[in-house]
């Protein structure tokens, strides 16, 4: 097992997230509530919850400790027989749960009964003549079936029927043989678990919610629960203990609890019953609701919602209030205080509270993520509800269009022509750094899912894995659509947008698939396109039906360069040829503008480009990093590029997004064994001249992988330098420290550029984690209140952007005085108890904070898997935690523990086993990297450490003097 000690400081680490950029927006009354874990003998208070990893962790496995992992974990990137293109452990090729059966209409009545509910479903069923002798079948999950009656055509003469529930399937044997049935089912269910129909709870504020996406309808009523079953469904809710109840449709006339039927798949229904306040009406037909006690924090969200709503109607060419007859008519944006999940239901747009409510002075990171979350939640009313996938394998179409529209709106919202407001966020940069490059990173793993799996998806675990596993759909689908826009269109013509409008209006309230998407593009493109692609469907096929993507190799030749391609991945995979959009510029006459980004040449194999290059000239491909591929260069070209990056003047001539792409490509090419780390690290060390956010984002994303593994590596050997990674930070952070600094101005009128604030928060957090002393000195200086002499009180005015770095640093570096001050600050903030979502983020903060805490998180989840599943929000949230753990299993010991857990017969993973096995394949792929590269990486850094100690000491001294004078 892993060798480590549980440090007493760990308890405070859990609290750090409460001071992060996503803390609750207003102080709330501190109430100690019990966190009851269903069907568990243990009940924890929220105070005790913070100590769970310390108190309850026991050996998660009964087996003897593992002394070697070689037998368990191959070191060659092998995925252990796991099909990397698998869509599920089992994947039936049937259309729905019971071929030959249609559920024409559902009438569902739900009666709330404490923490449970009683249900009555009346279902109109029609069978084909060929299947009328077979049992009826419906999905049920976590429902207790009490009785079943069947009648022919009407309920009047319905009589008891035999039934059986096995593995989530309700089979019914009617006593009469018929083609048309009325089926009446009585049942009960639970409101626990934040899945399906549940009771939300935060600090005494309760509400009732129903979110049936993606396959949660079966947890609320017996149903077919298939995307192609656009049945007419009506709901009645009884004994609702709240003043307001809203869902997709309007209430029936003269009724307070019965809603009008709509025809759509069960997965698209949602409901919220609450006593929240209508805190604002951002625009006509849009209401914003939040829990009592919060006010004057909705300004940012209200302005954004107003912009998105009015521009979405124009963007989609579809008026919101006319989506479907009998819809509610309003868009009700509801700030949920306790959980963050995607909502696709009409009218109920539920978003986690910190994305909607924020202090007047807040972090740019919070605003950035809030704008993305709000815009995507609103676009799903069109892309996801108005059009929905024919099968879950086509979810990429609606996910891609939703995110594509959201980012398009955000670009316009935050970059009004002529506006010089530096507080606006550059969403073109955010899209490249946080979407395209994030997708490229995740898509490089061998087990990454193709955007469109080969077979239809019906199993719940496979559906969740496809939609949420690695979160690849969220990033890759819009990244690919953006690249298609650049290839197919022009500045004046966006064929993705026009295709979205065609689908939303021609297939309103109907299903879509990849071919519908292609047809929608072709309807305009065939007559107005630029001819770069011969056939859109053929172009698209390899990009969506395989994982990975191409890496373009640029080789010098007489008179220019020659381009070849190979399929990229962190481990080897079969070759696939892609049609790749090539954009380029040279150092002779550099042009990084959008007109050159759109100046595209296509290649599906080898390509030569004639460009006269002198002995020091170079070319750069994939301008602004807008294409979904990586670029590698000959050694001679890398040397010339690195020389330019090391020269501050020449560096500035390269667009920041291309500098970011060079860092991102170099480190990932080296990780895949396609480039020597010698060149990747030379690119990295040129960061000493860098202050731009996208370049540092690429640096931190990829260097974090190395940092975690270097820490684990040096822990194994006593004679290795414990500051090996710190050397890289010392050599790269210089310009950020000089020009941006660790001391942002803090005032109500401060107008610091938003992108600069993002850079500081990112770099300071990374540098402090690496034990960089000037950063630590700044954190110490920020920590205590400067207005109180001999202060032992936490500074309430620490800028939001750097709070994570300050608190994390003080927890690591401080003593009992620091801990006491933090506890006192917790009392002032009164942020307990923690919400369901915060528990997930606390877990993530712990797992990512250090090697020792990664082990604690590993032991915690493996020893209490089922309790965590129920307390944290169901399988989807448990699987989020599994993916978080995956990136933090930094050596053979941790990887071995992870492997033992996920392959154990008593792991309690249940329906999350598929996700865990895929995650385990990633852990083993990363371990293969360890065996191939770790020793070389350490030795290169050790052998190439520049003499920067004196400069570092001067910076420490300057930080010390600044601290003294600030006192």
C-alpha cells in the first residue's frame, strides 16, 4: 500500500474550498445539520464530515499489502483488454426496452410523503400483433412496485396482473391478451440522492426538484425511457409543501398541481417546487429565482441573461415562447444552492448558485465560469430540448451546438466593437485555452470515447460514460464545430450557425443525428460553400468516429517545408487519415490575424509548401491554435523556434495563442514520445518572458502532470533533490512576478485587466504549490489583516483571485496560530454546512493538493464508495470523483491501490464499474509514461539548472522588504 502519514493539517485543507472563488455569495446562519447516509449505520454532522478522511479511513482492501504492481499494471500503455471504443460492458442492438411495444401516453401522479413519494402511473400501451403474447416491459430503478393492473383500452375494467422486477426491468403478464392496454402501476420511491425526483437541502432551505436527464425518468415512474419515445406525458403533484411549483408546461386551468401534457421524451421533463424569491426579471418572460436571504448579488447574471435570451432568439431564429403549445411560457432561471447538474427541461433552467450570485467584487475566474455555465444552460433550451439526439450516441450534435452558440454569444457579449473596457474577458482566448486545448489533452488517452460511438447506447452506465466520462463531449464537440466553421465558411458566413437554425426550425421537437447535421450544413453549403471540402460527411467521419486526432509533422526541404501526418495519442494506435485544415505563417512576414486563420489549405496526407527560409527563419502552423490537431517540427525548426521564443522582442511577434500552442504541443508531443523532452523543456523555460493567460494555462495544465509525478518520484529516493520541480518554477515565473506580481490592487474602483487577473491567480497558485518562496512570502503577507496591530485575524480583503493560493500556502506553511485564525474566519463567514456540490469540490481540492492527500482521498472513496455515491449526488457525481482521482495516482503505489479497488469484487462500484475500469486504463497509461520518461525528466532538470539562485534570493529579499513596509 502507499506509504504516507495522515497529517493533522489535512482537516484545514478541506476548508480551503470554502474560501475559494466559489464560496457562498452571502453569509448564512451557521447551523450544524446531520448528514445522514441512507442505509448506513453512521451519521455525521457537517463538522465531523470535514474529518471523515481522518476518522473513518481504514484499509479499503482485505488483501495483503501489495509490494509490486508489475503483475497488475502493464507498463506499455496496454488497456488490459478494455475496448477503447466500447460503448458499454454490454450493448444490445434493440431499439428500446421491449420491441413491438409503444407507450402512447403517460399520466403520472406523484404524492409527496416525507422523504419519499407515492406514485401512480397510468400508461396507454400498444403492441404489435407479432409480439402481443410477450410480457409488457418498463424501466424501473430504485422504485418499489406495489401493484399492477391492466385493462383493454380503458381503466374501467382493469384487473390485477402478475409482475416481476429484475435488474431494473418491470415485466408484466396481463391476464387478458390484447393489442391495446391501459396499465395502472402503483409504486413508491425515495427523495434522497439528488437523482430523478429529489429534495434539495441547504442550511434549512429546502426545495423539491425533478431532473429526468439523461435516464432518470425510470427513477420517477415506470417508463420506456427512450429518446425515440416522444410520448404524451402529464404530471400531477400532490401534497407539495412549497408555495411555487413550476415545470415544462403550464398548470391546467383552475388547478394548482396538475400540469398540461406535452409530447416529448421522458428525459426532457423537469420540475422545481420551492419557496424561493423572484429576485429579478432580467428581461420579458425571464425570471430569476434564489433562496431567501440572498439579494443584491444578481447584477452580473441578470445582465448576461438579458443578453443571452434576446440574442438566442435571433441566433436560433426561434422565439422562445413559441417552442411548443402549452409550455409554461417563461424561462425560470433558478439558483440552486446545493448541486450542479446539467438541465435540459423546458422553462426550468437550474444553475448552481455561485454561477448566478456573486459579490460586487468577485474573482474573474468565477465570472468567466459563470458566463459559460449560464449561457450553456440557456442554449440547452433550444439545443437539447427543441432538438434532441436520436440516440445518445448522437449527443455530440446537441452538446456541440449548445456550447458553440454559447461561446459565440460570449465572444460578442464580452467584445463589443470599440469597447476598450479591460475588465471584459477575451472569450476567443478562453475558447482556445480552455476548450480546444482541454479537448486535445483528454482526447489523447487511449480510452477516450469517439464523439460518435459505433453502436447505439441503451445501458445507463454506457450513456453516462459517453456524456460525462472524461467530459470529452463538452470540449471536443464545440472545438470540432468551430474548426468546421473555419473550413467551410467565411467571416460573413457561418455554416454551423445556419445549420443550427435549420435543425431547430425544421426538426423542432424532433430527434437529430449526425446525418441530419450534415444535411443541414449541405442545404446552404453546397451552393454557397468555398469548395475546400469535397464531401462534408466524408470529411467528418474520421473526426467523430475515432478517438484521437492528427499530429502534423513539418520537415525542412529545399525551397520550403513538407507536411506529413500521423494519429496522435499518449500511446500508440492505428493510423487514421484526416482531412486537416492547414494555416501557417513565417518569421519572414508574420501574419497571425483572423484573415490568415481563415486562409486554409486542406491536406489528407503529404503536402509541400514553398516558402524561402533563411538559416534562422522558421514557420508556424495552426495559427492561433484554432485547428483540432497538434504540430511537430524537425529538430532544426524547433531550434529556430526556441531561439525566437528566448528572445523577448522576437517572442512578442508571435501571437500569444501560438505561443500557448507551442507549449501545449511540445509538452504533449514529448509525453507521447514523439519529441525529446530536451526541446519541450527549452520551450517551457522560455516562459520566463511570458505574462499572457493562454500560455500560462497551457503551462500549468501540462506541467502539473510532471509536478505530481516528480514529487512522488523523489519521495522514493532519499538522494534526490526535493526541490527538483521548484527549479522549473524559479526559471519560468520571472516576468509574471515583475510585471503582474503577487500583490493585486484591491479596491472598489480597481480596473485591472481581467486576463491579467486570471494569469496572476493561475501562476500564483501553481508557484505556491511548488514551494516558490517569493510566492509564499506574498501569501504570508496577504494572510493577516494589515489594519490590526499584531494581527492574528485573517485579512477579509484578500483578493478573490488569489485566495486559493494564499489559504493553501498558509495551511502548508503555518502553525497552530494559522489554524486558529482560519477557524475563526470560518465562524465569521458562517459558510457551514456544505452543499452537495461543495463536498465534491472539497474532495477534488484534497485529491489534487498533495501526494499524501491523494492517498487519503483514495482511501476515503474506496472504503466508503456506496455512502459517497448517495451523499454526493448519485452515480454521476461519484464518477466525477473517480476521474479526479485518476489524474492524481502519481506513482506505482497509488496506481496499484487504485487498480486493486476498481478490480475488487467488493468495490461497491456497481453501475460505475465501467467508468472505473476506463479510469484505471488511464492510470496504467500514465504509469507506462513513468517507466519510459520519469528518470530522464528528472535528470534533464537536474543537469540543466541555470544559476538563478542569486536572482531568486533577491526576489525573496524584495518580498520581505515589501512585507515590512506594508506593515
